[in-house]
């Protein structure tokens, strides 16, 4: 990694079943790695299985965009940053960077997460104590330069 990040997950392993016929990590499993790392960040907010059981609320991913920058292979171990870019009482926008344990970046992921009342299911406001933790992390991250790639669009660049 070339700069400090506000949140960094534990080391995550590449599972053998995730390797495709090209002998590298299949594209879908980058998202699995981002999701596992996000669960660690979400725990800081108070989300997780206990929260779901206790409150009948949870989080759903509404959108997720991955940029594949460098291939991963079996035996590689990675960590993911987690940046809270924006939030309101029902949603948060995050950005993650997947780093090989040697420090190089393999991928980025950008997502929109919803707070959901499972009785609907429907999008619902976060309780005040959770929203306070989300706002606190957003405040900590707001003081950092935005990570490269936030809000990036997919498209084919054309010369003028």
C-alpha cells in the first residue's frame, strides 16, 4: 500500500475452488473478498448476524462496481480497505481497495448499501446509535483524500 487507509481488513485467503481455467481468481470471487472485508467494517457499525436477530433489520447491497487491476492466484492473501464516502439515514456509499499482502493493489470495489427492515422487506432508517457510528466513520474518512477511482464510470473512451 502506498498510503494509510482509514480501515483495513484482516488478511483474507484465496480459496482453491475460486480459481478458474485461466489459473487465476475468477472475477466473481473478488466480490466475495470485498464482501467478507466489508463485514469486518460493518461490525464497527454494529451490523451482523446478532443485529439481524435482535432487530429484524440488516443490510442489502444495492449496487457494486469492481475494477480488476491485477490478477490474483492461489496462495495469494489480500486485505481490503473500506472508505465510507457518503451516507444518509438509510444508505451508505463505500469504496474498497483490495491489496495483495505484498502491498500492490489488485482491485477496487464501489458500492451502495441499504439498511433494510426485513418485515417488508423495505429500506428503513438506521437506529440512532448505528447512524452515529456510521457518521463518526464518515467524519474520520472525510479528512482523507478520496481514493482514486471513486465514481468512475464504465465506457469506451473515444478520441475527439
